[in-house]
């Protein structure tokens, strides 16, 4: 076969765009194996059952915010090295376009045989959706004088504050752009990180990254919260994400007032990488652990209660005889009229990075909070927690404050486009 014929054949055989078989995932379609079935078709059929969950990239709000925490997540903070505004816009468009393809799933195209492949191939010839979400957010540093965006900075967006017991590493804090990449399997996330970073390496330089996972669903019910490295259930008292009025009050940016119009349908995102000193914690008696948290370790129930989601009724325990006045759950969410609008939408993943130079386990929590106003909500909560007994066992070491804008509205749109309009 001639070189020209060979290339023409390969183009015809592999010219299925990413998403060419994606409809099969969304509709649960399956094909019957036969001798003429391609490897991509067989992979699509085999993967459809486990990996078919698809989250739309386009819409009103970005996926990955109200979405329940996926099993695996990686956070990738990037610094812009773009020479100008047009170059930055192009990089953000590229990220959205690639994220849309990856979340949709499908077979990736085969280019010239001797050219670099269009995809790393780490997931095989077919990219399954696997519940992948890519949430894009902007840090305060993006709104400096480089790109003429200073006047359009969200009203409550600042660099992340260092609280009294933090030990923030500047190399692991902040960033112009943050990508939250989450999915049902670790290889799906790792593949997406690689594919999103690859086409924008000349415009966006990695600043820091952190990967985490949620624990397995171990009951006793499908609604039971997963456990953190301290053995306690995590995220029990989140607000109801199915109630639009609650989300409008606590999560989505206020319309009008001090907020620029482009922030509509977006939210502020707090990310904190919190080191958990498990060797120290493991030497503490269970009773004392539960007193510090305010919950039973086995059931997750508030002290004196029987079920994880039971109201702790602080109003019936004003002197802290059942749940200490400085217990974590009482300080984090006092359940008083004055603090009802301070609640946050909380997401968290456990991380584990082996051993530190001192031979201690480097494990902790990738804490995420979505809120309408960082100062009114997250900061107010954190200030109450500044002197809780738990401070001896945790050290926040990095993260940042970001603004996650509205989703791309249609396939030719991109996340952040209203900022540049």
C-alpha cells in the first residue's frame, strides 16, 4: 500500500471525533459483539454499564458544585503566563472545549499514523464519561493589572486569609485559575488532568496540585456520610442542594448590588488543604475525640442522639452539658437565627501523600466550600473555630479563594466568557 493510500485508510478508519459514540453512553445503548466490531466499539459496549454516568458541561451552573462529591478528585491550580488578554481568552476557551469533550466521552480521533496521538490513550480507544466534572474557577490574582480585569473582580474575592493556626505554603496557595476535576475512577481523573493541561502549557503554568478520594460507601444507609482520616463521618449537615431558594441564599452570587453582572449564576469557592496529625490523634481516648467533635464516631449521631442526621438541639443544651460549647459541630453550625445564612455547601476528599521527611504520615482533608460570600460565611465560621480543641490536630497548609463562574451556555460558549464581554 502506498504512503498516500495508507494515510487515507487510517483517516477513514479512525475519523470518529471525540463523542462519536458518546450517544451510546447517554442512552445506555449496546452493540452485539461480532467479528467486524472495532476495538473502540467493543470498549464502548463493555464500559457502558459501569462508566456511562455523564454530567453535562454546558448549562446554567457548572457541574461539580451541587453535584455530590465524586469518588476521586484532583485540584490543579494554574498561573497565567499569557502575554495578553486575547491569549488568555484563547487558553480558557481551549480548556472548556477539551473539558466538554472529556465529560461527553467517546472515541478519540486517529490522526496521521506518525504524528503525536490526539489523546494519551491511558483510558484506551474510548473515553468513558464516568461522571467526570471539570469545574473552572478564577483566583483574585487574575484580576490584577495584566489583562485589564481589575474593575470586574467579584466583590468578595480576595487572596486567601491566613488564620492564626495556619501554616500556609505560598507554593501550594493561590493561583490565577483553578481546575477541580472529579470522577468515579482515579484513572479517569488522571487522564483528564493530563489532557486539560497539555494544550495550554504555553499559556497556563502549573502552580500546585492535590489529589484526593472519598471513602467507600459503608452504610448503614446509602445516605450515610463517608469518613475522614480521623474516623468520623464528614459533611453531615450540608444544606439541601435540591432547594433552589436555599441555594440562591447560600451558594449563588447575589444579583445586583456590588457584584458585577457577569458573576450571575456563579459561586465563591474556598479550597483548603488541611494536614491531619493522625499519629497524635490516635493517642487520644475515644471519649475525648467524640467530645471534641460533638458526635459519636461509630454512628455519626450527635452526642445524646441516635442517628447521624438528627438535630443536635443545642437550644436544649445551652450550658454544653451534653455537647461541649467548644465542640466542632456547635461552633461550625450553631443553628441559631443569626447564623442560618452563614452556612456553606461543603465538599471534601481525603488525601494521602505517603510519609513526610520526619517519617510522619502526610494525610489530610481536601476541604471545599461553595458560598455566596466568603466573608459572611466561610470566614465567620472559621473565626469561631480558631480556638476549638481540634486545632492541635490539624494544620491548614494551602489552598485558596476562587470564583467559579456560570457554566458555558452552549457548545460554542466557554466558562468565563461573560467576564471578557
